[in-house]
């Protein structure tokens, strides 16, 4: 029996597509509106990592001190462009307040549950829809080239174990034995066997094809500017070209652009766009079997079919997608530092990608309905973990729309928590 709801989802990234998948599966009519071609978002060029190991939120003790040190170098993995912006100042103040041990202790169990459930949902998706997105469930390495870095990662591994996440602390020799194809310049590593990786573009394209064949409608180059309101309810949306789309419920899943759209509802969600980069080598010198992160440099390495993708950096510079060449240079230098068999020229490629990650001040996503609107929801704020959180957050929002019990609804991910 078909549900009488007709849901409008704004945004065709992993957040919006995931909500659509679970609604469509339940028989709900869904229309997805996207301001671009559906591929101009963070869901395609990212590292493709599925990381139950990442139980520590971005806002954590020591991150501000480390960030200030990184800002002294143009090629560092982190940068905030100084600018007169009330939103940025408020976000920074909230980020500082959230960077506490208590916040980590409260957030870690929730992140564990979300990340493990997301992994489970992706396995179901792969099997039930017969999709091939190069999903490899063979773990992740955190490679460290300093003693200090290794001790920091070892402490994360110990915390993960306490929360039931398998983790190993490795000497450099043990890590090299597990990665014989790589010439690693490291002091040691940690290994998380429950982590995985996939090809994000293949996942997105396969999922879009699947739901479109099952009746989900896509409207591309369709920028939503405002909402149609009636007696406190949102009945639809208005686009930049004057069209009106009506629906029983609306989901805002526009990533880093969500705050702008929310302002049209007089709703404020603190968010900054964190610009990240990736380079993809079509014919790499070496193709590792596992994904890995170069810990001190904050650079990821992910094999994707026969290609190899390196990704990293975090620039808080507003919602612009211009490329900063020095950040690409810094990323390449980091790769060469951990993998000395690579020279800078080996990393030259035209396949350079930039994307804006939506970052909340406490490093946790926004999932649920807005106060004052019984039929407007959001799923955003995944930061660097869109692939690791998209499915579980999408299912949560879909369950809420359908009036079902959503097991992972939590005050820490409530979109109204900063009111």
C-alpha cells in the first residue's frame, strides 16, 4: 500500500539520496531537487572511507592548539581564512566550548553506534540492490611517522577497544609485514579491521539509478530559494526560476549550503564549509589493498578499483570551491614523506577535486526535525564522514518522516541543539 506522503528532498548528495532510498523503499513518493547536476557535491571525490574507528569528534581537546600551529604554514592540512563574519566567530566560539574531554566521552558511544549501523546498512544495500561500488571490508591503517603521533593514535585505539571497536597497535615492522607492497617511512601504525572503503562515485551513481528506476524523480539545475508556508506548515518550495514544488514534507540535505537555506525559515544551524581536496592517480606506482591515513599529515590513501586516491586538508574559507595550489603541493609532499618511493612528479594528475564538507561546531551531524516546523527535516553536518554516516542518518530521517521509531535519534544530533 502506497504512503500518502509526497516528500521533497533538497540536495542530491549522499545525505539526500539516502533519505530518498529509505522513503522510496517504504512506498513514499519522493522528488529530489538539486541546484547542480547532482555530481557537484562532496559525495563524489572524497576518500570513500567507512570508519567505525572514528569515534572521536572533530571538536576534541588539543585540536585548537594543533590548528593554530598548522595555520603558520601555507601547505599545512588546516587553515581558517581570517574574515569579518559573525557566523564564523559564533561557530569558532561554539567549537572551542565543545572541544572538551566530556564532549568526547559523551559523543564517542553515539558515534560508534552510528558508524557501525551505517556499515551494516551499506552491506545490506550492496546485497539487496546488487550494487557494485568496490566495497572492501579489510580494515584501515593509521600510519605514524613520529613517536608522538604514534602515541596519540595508540590512545585512540585503546579508547576504541573500550567501546568494543577492534583495534591493533603495530610496530613499524609489523605494519610493513601487513602492507608488503608499500615502502613505508613510519614509526608504527594502528589498524582497525572493522573499517572499510568503497568507490563513492560508484555508490552514488548506482544508488541514483536504483531509486530512479523505482520512481524517485530528479530535478537538476533546480535551486531552491524559499519555501511556501501556510499557517505554520511548509507546503512546498520555490526555485530560482520561479517554479513551485509542493510536498507533504521537506528535507534539507544541502551540506555546507544548508545554513543559507535554513535562514529562509528563520532557522539557524551553526555550520562552516571545510574545503577538502583529492587527487586520483589512474596508474599508480603501487596499489595497496587497504586504505590508510597518514596520521600527522591528515592525508588519506584509498585504492579505488585500479586507481589510487589521496585526499586531505581542511580550509575554512566560506562556500567557495576555488583551488589553493599550495594545499595540493602540501598534500603531495605529505604522500612523499610517508611513501618515499613516490616523487612529486609521480603525483602529477589532472584529476584534482575540491569539495566543501559541512562542519558543525561540535563535530556531530544535524539529524531530525526543526522546532516550529512539524514537517521540515534535515540531514547534514557529516564533516569528513559523509560515506560513513549518510545511510544511517538518511534512514533515521526517513523513519521520522514515516512516524516510525528511530533508534538512533539522540540529543547530540538534534538540529535544534544550539538554540
